[in-house]
C-alpha cells in the first residue's frame, strides 16, 4: 500500500527518524510543545518529504486524507504536527503507522478529525 509507505515517510520526517522509541517521541513532542520554531521546522521538513514524492504517491495520500493533491503536503503535515503537539497522536499511533497498520486514531487524524 503506497499510502502506508507515505504515512511512514511523513511520520519519520516529522519525528526525525525511521524508527522511533518512546523516549524519542516524547522528546520531539516536548520540543514542539515548548518551541513554536521547532514545530514550524518539523512541519516544513514533513512538507518537503511529501513534496518530493511522485504525483501518484501524493495522490494516494490526498485520497486517504480527503484533501486536494495540491494541498496535501501542507494540510497533512499540519494535521500530524498539531496532533503530536497536542498528544492526540500517541506513541502507539506512531508505532502503528511505522508497522504499516495505521490505527483508527491515526487515520482519523490524517483525515482531519
């Protein structure tokens, strides 16, 4: 599933690595809660990661997130970053994405819920 691969890329770009320990997740979360600049930087890194993907991958992600293809990087990265910052996207959710078995919650967040 290409969307799962892109979700992994998105999550990795947001938290900064391909595999994430709970300590690393909590460190990133604390950083983006405390520092708006860090939130912007991580969100921008996520946007760049998505923007570099093929049109087909971005189309799949846009379909999954229910957003226009031209806006997918901006919208999805902001949704995910805000969810990490608020604690709505938990470490367990991140792990489910990394296992290519996104949780119901992570899919809901991806769709803007």
